[in-house]
C-alpha cells in the first residue's frame, strides 16, 4: 500500500561538509515527485537517506505516520531502481523479479502469480526465462523496475534510472515509467539532473542546490515562474539582463516598458528572458537594436544568439513558418519581449519580483 512521504528538517553531514541542510518536503500519496539539480546538489544523498543507505544527522523521515529514521534499509518497505540497474547476472529474468518476494517468505504460488503479473505490466512476460546478458539496456531497466514494484512498496525510489540509455530510448522509457506509476498510484521519488525528463514526468519538482531546496512546484510553475535566478538558469535557458525598476517601469539598454510586479521595488534588478519570450524584427519596430552573432537550425525552430548594446548576448527562438526568411550572422535586428511572460528578479538573484 503506497504511503505519503514526509521529510522534516532533515540534515546530513560529512565532517564539516553539510550535504543536506534542513530540508523539508511533503510528498503526497501516489505523487510522482522529482528531486532535480546539478551534480553535487544533494539529491542522491537525500534519496539514499530515504532508502536507509545513508544515516540522518537531524530531522525526521516518515512513511505515512511511521518514522523510519532508525529502521534498517532492508526492513523499510521501499522499492529502489538504481542507475546501473543492479540486476543479478546469474539469475533469470523471473528469478531477478522474484528475489524480493522470496526474501519476504512468499509461497511459490504467490510468487509465480505476482511475478507474472508485474512482468505483464512492464511488457516483459516473454523474456522471463532469459538471462540479463541477453537483454538490451531498456529491457534490463524494465526488469529493474519490475523487481522494485513487485514487493508493493510504500514508496518507489528511482536514482537516475535512464541516464545509461540513448536519447530515443530515454524518451520511450520515461513514458513507460510514468504510465506504470500512474496505473499503480504509487508514491515515487525520482532523482535526475535532466530538466526535460523532470518536466515531462513529474507531478511536482524540488529544484536543489548546495544541499538546499530552491523551489518546490508543478513543472509549469517551475518553468514559467522560477523563484530565483538559479532555478531560472537551471530549468531551460534564460538570458539575464541588468535593468532598473521604478514603480512598474523596467528600463534597460535605453528602452522602458511596464511590467506587473507582485511587490514594490525600486532600483537595480535582473530581467530574465527565455528564447521563446523574445521576438525579432528586421525593421525598426521600437525594439532594442541588436546584431545576430550565430544561428543554429534545430528542426522546428532556429536559435539565434543576438548581441545587444554593451556586448550583452541573449538567445531568441524563431519557429519555422511559411515565408520565414532565415537570418544570417551579422544581420541587424530589433528585439522585443513578451512583457507578461518574462521574469524579473532582485539584483542579487535570490527573489522573484513578478
């Protein structure tokens, strides 16, 4: 039976180094929750604390109402899917999936029933007698997933499970994992450094940096309204432009426009513009003049690097449509912003103003 997961003021230290600093997260029953961040941010350390592989220096972790801090890893009802699959090479597919059930003392009849059921769920029934060496990477990952969910865990933990797969297979497997998770309604904590993966799969995301949580929100909110420049820069692409704010007017590079602020601010600030939030014109439409430095064709759109005044370079995406003339390096253009979509931060980058 799946359980909600509560992480309350949790801390992990290695000597003088604090890997996890008073992190608190409440994960709902049946939620697909992702820990996202760069290498060294603490996301895998936190996952291993939930699993019981790392000790907890302070704080509490609960599965529902059960505090698990002092419960050994093998007694926590958690399923774990590792980055390197961790499949037993000497056991068949069936025996790999059955391993956890045998360790729990299930009868032979129940083992056969549960294993057959979960192999059907991951579409691997026809491979049950094969050895791991006879499987592709994607098939091995399906077996690792089947082994984790067959024990009916309170929480499913996944540590960058798709990082060893090629790009096309990663897209296929993230769909498989999400559909199975939804079908089982199992509370899932997923670790990745891949922003696209997190946005595509998650119900909510916690963006982490230096052992702390920077923002917890739904994928759309994380992308469109990041709470600070770290999140804005880590999720997708943002160009940052120093500006000045007076009232609701933003001034930069000799141009001023109005923007709706959630709190009053006067003085220096940082405007964050995503490539799809800017547009280009080859005629003077009142936009900021610039010069194209580089153009990259990416299939359905062209990404331009545009130098504005003061050697400030921003990225702009222009999506293909009939009659669109592809611009070349050296072309003079005029850049306009979608004032309702851009983000604005305090000059230290720590707080959103919109």
